[in-house]
């Protein structure tokens, strides 16, 4: 590897680009990380976007599940209230007057 002065880059060799084995000159940053080619950066960005979309889809599904659970709890509470009102009526008590 050779240091490129004033840019903080290092030039090195990489064995494969686009599944083509060969000796390619590649740039590395000052910490030794490979600087991606534009195509590689685009692929990485697309992968990150797919992951973000999947995470958002999961959050939406979880939110929908929570809404369904809340709706079920509300329905159960309403059914319970109706049963209690029926019991009060059976005892001769009007539920709305209590």
C-alpha cells in the first residue's frame, strides 16, 4: 500500500471487483477501510434502503396488531358491560338509573 499525500487515502490492491478476479488498484481511507466504488456504494445504499423499508413494514405490522388488540379489548369491555346491564335488569334495576 502507498499513501496518497494530502488526501488521507492509501492505494492498495484488491482481488475481486464485480466477481472478476484480478489485481485492481483500490483506495483505502486513513483507517484502512476500503473506499467503495460508485457501484458498490449504490448497492450498499440500496441494501440499506431495503432494510429500512423492511423495518418500517415491521413497525406498521406491529402497530396494526396493537390496534387490533385494543379493538378486541374494547369489544370485550362492551360485552362485559352488556352482561352486567342484563344482570341488573334481571334484578329489577335499570342500569342507566344507577
